[in-house]
């Protein structure tokens, strides 16, 4: 089984930056894709960004140019660098991992609050 633990959330002012981390542990056989989702108050959860096993990335249009996903394979960790944060970015950010054979895992989430 795989466990995901997010960290790095907090309170920042608009225009500020945060870096989220997602550390994976346990038995990881083959990663298909990892991603960051977020769920804002009163909204449905949405995919923010993802990174495939080959390193290809995709971003939600509203975060392009501001957010960057990266990974450190040696540490089994993915990161989300968030710059120029806006109040609309306020949400619980959760890490997701999908294995090649179909298993899916979620972290508990970390809260990001952007004040104006």
C-alpha cells in the first residue's frame, strides 16, 4: 500500500508564494501519474496539475504561469510551487497517485489560505 502525506500549506497574502510537498511511502510498483487537486469552499474538487511517469505536465488554465509541479524521484516526493497566489486559490490541496495497474491513493490534504 502507498501513503501520501502533504505539507507546506498555510496562510499567505495575495501575491505571495508557497511550496507544497507530497511525500509517498510504502510499496510503489509503478507510477502512472501524480497530481494535485484542490477543493475550495462550496466548490467541487478540481485537478490543478499532474505529472506523468515520463515527466509530462499539465496545468489548469487558471494556474498556468503561476504554479509549477515537479518531482524528486529519489525521494518519492512531488512538489507544487505556487507563486502570485490569489484569494481564488484558497482551497484544500490534495495529492493523488495512480499506479499503472489501477490502484489510486490520496493524501489527507493541506489547507492553503490566501488573504487579500
